[in-house]
C-alpha cells in the first residue's frame, strides 16, 4: 500500500487560487459560478471539489494566509540580510507596503476576520510574524507598536493604492528602533 501523501489536485488548487484572487481584489461575495469563471474551469468543478461554498471560501482565505506567511518570511530574510539601520528597515517595509498583492491579501484577511471569527487566527499571522521579526531589532513593546502602525499603513496602502511616504516609515523606525544597526 502506498502511504505517501498525494499531491494536491491541480484543478482544485486552481479553483482555490482563483477564489483567493477574487477575495484579494475585493470580491467579498463569492459564488461557485464567479469562481469557476475566474478559474477558467467548468462550474461543476467547484461543486465537485468543495462540498459547500463555505469550504471553498475557507480554503481561499487559507491560501491568502499562506501567501502572507511566505511574504513575511521573505521580508524577514531581507531584514536579516540588511545593515539593520532604521532607514534600511523603513525601506524594506516601504517596499512591502508598495506591493498591492501583499497589502490586499492582508486587508482581505482582516475583513474576513470581522465577519467570520473562525478565520481570525489567519488575520493574526502577519501581525504576530512581524512582531517576531521586529523584536530582533528592538524591544518587544516597540516591535508591537511598529506592527500596529504597519497594520494601519497596510490598510492605507490597500485603500489608496499607494504606501505611506518613506520618510514617515523612517521616522517611525528611528523612533522605535534607535539602537538598530549600531551593534
């Protein structure tokens, strides 16, 4: 008997990715039909792979959360590889906030948590992760304050299609990470 885990079904993954893309782009009310059209698959595929629309939506939000975790890991590595000065950190955070795919994914997860409390743990992944990353540069309370500010900056970037000015992120970094880069 073969006990190796099965590879995820490509069509199922295509459907989940399409639903996630719709959610990221503000399509709050999904239907099987809209997801199938966006995925370029027959309508029956969505009902074949997902017992309910709720199952599909939950998997789509999990897909977005996985993207956020990947983006966070990449940002953490960039921070680790940087000179760790407040200006360098601000530049990296500005770059993160300039990526509309990233900020829209986070905004979609936050919005989902408001109407689907069972998904709230997914919306906390980025916050908890960035606090952990920033705690390596400053004290934990300052890292949490930066994360709260960055949450707001993320919402600003999602709504306005542009991040806050780099100088504001530099001011924040210099204020909350005065010792960063001096070790």
